C-alpha cells in the first residue's frame, strides 16, 4: 500500500490510477485501503467512493478465484450471447455480478471485449474462449473447477 | 539515443534483410482476436517444434489482418518462394505447413488464402484477390498484420514518421492547410471537420494546450481502434505528434480502455521507443517543439467516450459530461484549450502529410473523404475488420466484402454506429456509406461498428438491447437521459413481454424525441436512435408484438410457446432430462407433454430433441392453420 501511495503523490488526477493500482494489488478496494488513501491524499473518503462507484471496473468485495466474464456486446447479443449468460448463471448457480459460495468463480457481464468477429465470447481470467455455445460452456468451466483439472 | 536518421538507415537494412530472409519466417497474427481464436496454442506448438528439432526459423507476432473469421492467420516466408497467407491455422496445421511447405515441396494449398508477395506458386492465387480484400482499400490498416508492432524499425522502414518530419518542415500553419485540403472529418462518429476543431484550439488564448487521443472504444460491437493500436501503434502515435505539433500542445494523453490490455502494453512499448528515437521530450528533432505523452487507463464507463466526460475522468473525477459551450477546444482539460481526437482520425494524419491531401482525397464522396475502417460482425459470412473508401454502398460491404448472410437466411437490417446509431433496413442497402446519407437514414456513421442482422433477429429486442445498454451507462446527470432512457426501456420491456398497447408506440416516439432534444451530451442525444429507426422501418414488427403477441423472429421468449408433436415423439426422454424446470413429463417410449404453466420458454427442449425425431416445435402468436388443426385434434384425443 505504501509503495502504491508513494508512486503518484500529490495530484488529484492520480486518483483513478491510485484506485486501479490498489485493486490490482489487493483484488478489490477495501474500506481500510480507501481510508488510508483518503488520509494520505487529503481527498475525503466520500469523494473517493463517489469516483470509485462511478466506474464499473472497481469492486468493493474480495474477488473469487476465477473471473468469468460473459460478453453482452452487440455482436454477441445477436448471436445469442444472452443464452450463454443464462447457461453460465445456471451452471454456477449465481447471477451476474455475484461470486459463488466457494469463492471459486466471479461472474460478470461486460459490454464488449472487442472480439466481435468471434462472437459469442466468454473470458475466463485472461483467456478468451471464442464461438461459445451453450453446450461448450460446461467443458470450459470444468477446466477451472479444481477437481476435474487434477484428474486430467 | 540513436539519431532518427541513423535509425532510418538501420531500419531500412533490417527490413530489406527481412524481405529477402534466408531463413523461413512465420508471421503469426496474435492480436486479441487471433489469440482468442487459438493463436497462442499454435504459437506454443510452433516454438516448441522449432526448438526441439532445431529448425532454423523465425517467428514474429504481428497484428490483425482483418480476416477475423479465418483466424488464426499466418503468413509464411520461405526463402526463394512467394510469401503465402494461411487461414484457420491450428497447432496441427502449422506443423504440417512447416514440414510440408517450408521444409518440403508441398505449399499446402488447401489452407492457403493467397500469395502476399509476387511470384508463382502452384494452386495459390493472389492474397489481394481474396473476396474479402478485393474491394477494400487498406490505407490506415496498411501495416496491420504485416509488421511487428513491437519493433519500431518495421514502422520506420514503412515510411514511418515521415509525415511528422514533413509537418516539422512545413510548419503548423501549412500542416493545418494540408489537413483542411484533405477533407478529413472526425472518425469518432460525429464527423466534425478536423481542421476546424484545430483552428478553434489554435485561436484560443493561452500558452498551454492539450491533445487527447480518445481510445475509449466503448461501443459494443466495435473493435477498429483496438486492432489498429495492436497492429500498428506507431501510426497512431505519429498522428498524435502531428496533431500536437499543429496545435502547439505540450502534453498529450491517450485515454485507453482498461479492457484492452494488449493495446495498452503495445502503446507503452511504442512510447518508450519514441523516446529512444528522440520523438518525445524537449526540443524534438531540434525543431523547438516539445511534447510528452501519458497513457490514462479508463475504468469502464461508456459515457467517458464523450469529450467532456473524458476530460472529467482524466482530471480524476466522476466521468460526467458538462454543458457545451465552452467547447473543449476553448476550455477543456484543467480549463485549457484541448483537442480530443479519435484513434482513427489520428491514424489518418501520417498518410495525409506523407502523401499529400490530393492523394488522400482520391477516395470518398463529395463531403466525406478518404477511407474508413469498419468492424463487420453479426450475421455475415466473412466477419472482420475492413477498410473501405467512403461512398461505397452498404450492399457492397455486406455482400461483396462480407460474403452475404450465412445459412441461406435473409438480410433484415444493418446496425451502424452502436448504441448511438440505428438500424437500416434491407431495402435501403443501396445507401452509400458517408456521414450525410447515414444520418439521413436515421442512423449515424459512428466509430465503425457494423452489425448485420438477419431474419432471426427481433427488432424490438435489438432496440431493447441498446436501450438497456444506454440506460445502464447513462451517468444520471441530466433528467432527460436518466429518466427518459428508463421510461423507454420499460415500455420496450413491456412490449417484448407481450403486455404492450398500441398507445405505447406514440408514447415511445414522444419520449424519444424529448430525450434527443433535451439531453446534455451525445450519449443521451443519440440514445433514442435505435428506437426511432426501428419504429420507422419496422413498425409492423412492433404492432405484431402488441396486437398478436407474436415475435416473428422467435426471440422474445415470453411470446414463444414450445410444444411436442405427438406423432413424432418417441418418448426418448432427452427433453425431459434437459428441462431446467421439469416441465416435461411422459412415460418412457410414449409421447411427452410440456406443461405450459411451468415452462419458462428457455428452448432447451427444442435444441435437444434429436434431429431424426424433430418432435419439439415452437410457435409465437396466432396459430397457423396446420397448428390449429393439430391443437384441436390433440384436445379431442
């Protein structure tokens, strides 16, 4: 935390990069981190929350082990991306924006990942899975479910 | 630091050597889209093989060639033979190409798309004659897929930074004249003449001026800027330099989406290389022009693509727009004159300076000059990144370049301009692609998203889709946008749930007009476009939804019911097993029945029923005569 704070001191315009660095380091913006940031930058915690909640990138609870992002961009939508999302929601038994109970998976819906020609796409962590179908999705997810991976 | 002249010479030598390389080279398309299609696995296999068998060969990762539907793409250089581009190259294919073509005598024509360089090779035609490329004019994308984006020498050898040097030579005044003569208009969507924006900024009082490159490509369904930055970052950065020099700016910012990690990485690398070459910093190339560049990562807010919201975000606040005037060109970032330019507009500048305005304006229509990149996606055979001269017809783009609609379906509409644009119906495909005619049709050019829709797409659903996007992304500052988008969305939701009334259509139109007229920024002013165009061209479909509770495209799930044909069902039970709500019952080997009160209309039964039986069918709205008869018979049974 100290290391991040020392990097871009002083400028109000550094607030977003600050928050991005904190999230990169800790995975989310904890109350403690924001308080600390507020103390050392002289920006009130209220104001920091005001900025942080405006942007979809920031989260305020610890993330799950894997992040599943289902693209809901236009190209994915017209190729039935919604069905893919429904299927993932059913399989993980959570809704978009939630984390599974075992903290294994986060599910997010994103507006566009820029791989429209390969629609519909699902991104798990940083790996893009292209031309997804409701049938293919379970084998993709099982790659990340600890037990099955070890069996292989 | 190497002097730029020295670098030019070295780059030339390196590039020439690469062209006549004595060792084989694999140019692998490894932009985000290529990687998604499996380029990473293929690269791993290729590198592993080369290492294990100690083959003397080079592997270079390049950007996107634009034929995304054929990814992963590889261009193979074999000494003494013309370079060949291959498509759909997986790990097995690449090894086959290496063994048979590079090390053997079989050019693997079955995967070849064409020859990239001159020469003869049996069974392989010219790459430029590929149907997707024939009608394209690749100027902005000239280097994408052909150079190593992480090697500045490749860009230098391809006339890189010559445009900037030209600008330094002729001075800012003449540079502005040249850009004016070229007729370049902003590629972000609105099409404001670039030179005029610059003029405002130059005339604005004050010493400190800023230039911002808007790489916050937020439109869902658009990836032109990502591809350009990933494939040829220096082209954009040279444009930034030219614009910065003309404006007399001292500091530039690149505001890039955080969702594009590879693009950000390549920009960072390229900026470092510019510093090495003396193209950034104090007194650049002894011209007296000092300029520096910073990358700002966006944090995920669509509205930040709007100029004033983007500025607020760079300043570290909530990315909310403010009323204009004053325009950013007069009072922008920290109250200083600021010009915000789209990635592609900047990418055009080196071309204009290097080749002259006249050359640039060869292509295009009366009022829209040059070429434009489009992200062609949706229900079209050949999806990808295309660059076409402005003034081409939509039909040419979709049929000649895109290869038409897959699976013998019928074209219904083309959506341009993302959430700010509209749907242009199939009968208007003779429309030319330029700023004016697209606006007249109720859509906009936008930044270049072009989504093709076919008969399986419901227009009410498309309008609802875009509205739910803009409603979610509305920053909430001004009521017309905040309340209006929500009101429109709830009406659309009602209609697609089968609870609409005819009066809703007039209501929709009134609200849409109010939001258009009353919103503070571009997001709200254009948000009603998808609704207005679908109402204008597809009113019948709305009426079907309302009056007959019928969705002709079978998309609005509440209006679809699923049934099992008793004569065809053998009772295999596949549908009953997949049904998530256990709505299907029946004895084994006897016809099953769907309980309509339990069914959630997910359609799983329809896609699961084996093709040989095809017993599950769906319907929407009124019954066909055949269905009515069967219904009656089912009842009597």
